[in-house]
C-alpha cells in the first residue's frame, strides 16, 4: 500500500494562474455542462465547443454561455477541455481540434482513457493534464451551487511549461473540487481504477446484485413490490449512511440481527470466487483488452449497450419501481 502524498484544497490553488486565459469546454453533456457553468461562475473565461447546432447548442445558450463550432472554439483557446464521450474524443481530436488549435495550448481530460490507451497522441509542446471528478456531472454542478464540491483526482501527463499542476489545481478550484479535496494520481492509476470501479461495483456490481436479489425473491413467489422495497429502494438509505458515517455508522444503525446476518452471509455470497473474478476484471483493464473490446463495440454502434438498456427498461423491477415512484417520492423529506 502506498498512501497519497498530499490532498490539495482551496488554499493550495489559485485561480489567478488561469484568469483571463480562454478556456474551451468541448461537449455539453453530463460533465461539460457542469464544468462550463462552474468555471464561468468562478469568474473564468469560458466558451463551449460543439460539432453541431443541435440540442446541446440550444441548452448552452439558454444557460448563458456562448456555443461555438469546435474549430472556432479551439482556435484561440489556451486551455482545451475534452468533455465529450470517451469514444468520440479521438475523432474529435483528429478532425476538429488538432488542425485548428493554437500551438502549445493545454489539453485537459476528465478521465485518462484516451491518453492512457494512446487513442490520442498529444503534441510534445502541449501541457496535458487531467482533473477527474469522482462523481456524476449533475452532482458536480449541484454541490458547487450549494457552496461545496465533488472531490477529484489530478494527474499530469506532460508538463512543458512547468506550471501544469498549478493550472490543473486552478481548474479543480474553478469546478469546486478543491472545496472538498483533490488527490494526485497518474493517468494510468485513474484510468484503471475508474474502469474497475464502474465495472465491478458502482455500475455493474450494484446493478447485478440488485437484480439478482430482486429476481430471487420474485422467483420464490414473494410480491414484487415487497421485493423492490427490500432489494432496490432501501439500498439508497444504507448507502447514505455509509456516505455520512462510514461502514461502521451503517452497521450501528441496523439491527444486531442484520449485523450478524450481514457479516456471515455477505461473505458466503460475495466469496473468494467473486474476488478472483474481480482480479480477472482488473487484469482485462490493465492489459488493454477491455479498451480494445469497447472500441470495437462502439464501432459497431454499441449493440450491447443499446440492447442492455432496453432490457433494463422493460424489466419487472423497473415497472414495479415506476409504479411505486409517486409513493416513494411522497415520503421523502422536502428540503
Ligand atoms: N458522466 C460522468 O459523470 C463522468 C464522466 N467523466 C468523463 O468525462 C468525459 C465526458 O463524459 P460525459 O460527461 O459522460 O459525456 P456525455 O455523454 O454526457 O457527453 C455528451 C456531450 O458530448 C457531445 N457529443 C456527443 N456525441 C458527440 C459526437 N459524436 N461528436 C461530437 N460531440 C459529441 C455533445 O455535446 C453532448 O452533449 C469522459 O471522458 C468521461 O469519462 C468523468 C467522471 C464522471
Ligand atoms: C460517474 C463516474 O465517475 C463514472 C461512473 O466513472 C463514469 O460515468 O464514467
Ligand atoms: Mg468515475
Ligand atoms: Mg468512468
């Protein structure tokens, strides 16, 4: 184990290093919309670069930010931030950024995928760095507006100017991340851990665990509504406890019966075999096999993602969840 050498906060970062510099945020989706608005509200000079005048274009304007065609946005930009989907970045780079950008402009990422797997090979005279928020875009915006911030990782791939870290921390401050904390990492560590996290726990692991538990109860004849509350809806309340008070806090809030059952049966279900598979999943990420497979899937129009989404949408648990939605919302505290 090697712990972090430093956690950066507001006092380690200074917006002045990038004040007045022209920042082009490419893409206006989950992260792009949050970053552009947070950076603008932090007093920085932001434009948004988009390929087409469609939905994102209109949204940008209605949020009070100037949308430009990508090539016009990058033309005068000092800092170019890639916030389009990972699989779109290479083509965007080759067709609309590289030929038009100012020599030596900074290239900035929110995830290391394209640099780490060498889908983008940046020019030698650019600073290349990453600020990777550890949370979804809408949360990055929501926390910032409320005076807080979502924690992030920073990494430097190329530091030609000698000031890449200061600039990365200034952007982290501009999006609110230093109000929480920013941990230094490498493109390799961020990419591999981010992919691992979303595959085995945050997205893949939790989703399959919820589905498997729900279906087990329903197959055994229990009412789907009861199964939904038990295996899907209540998860948020327990995760919230972990978020606020740690695993210990969660354990203290549940009954002794749940503590005993959880401690013994948890290990029986999530056993050594599961850990072996987690290692296998990590191995596929480290070897580049996962990246290769994903690039190929994307090239075929993402059939697995499209079909998977429609299967989830049409599943019994989603139907039950939708039926119970009003009732669940009614019980939530109004804040
Ligand atoms: N979604 C998230 O919460 C997180 C995302 N990231 C990273 O942030 C980056 C952006 O991801 P998201 O915000 O999820 O992207 P997204 O999928 O929300 O981006 C959509 C936006 O990208 C643009 N776009 C989409 N397709 C395009 C195309 N074919 N050509 C040109 N522009 C196109 C449009 O402006 C659209 O609004 C990625 O590197 C991702 O790994 C990092 C942390 C969390
Ligand atoms: C939200 C986030 O951090 C993820 C799961 O890694 C992603 O959306 O790629
Ligand atoms: Mg992530
Ligand atoms: Mg991710």
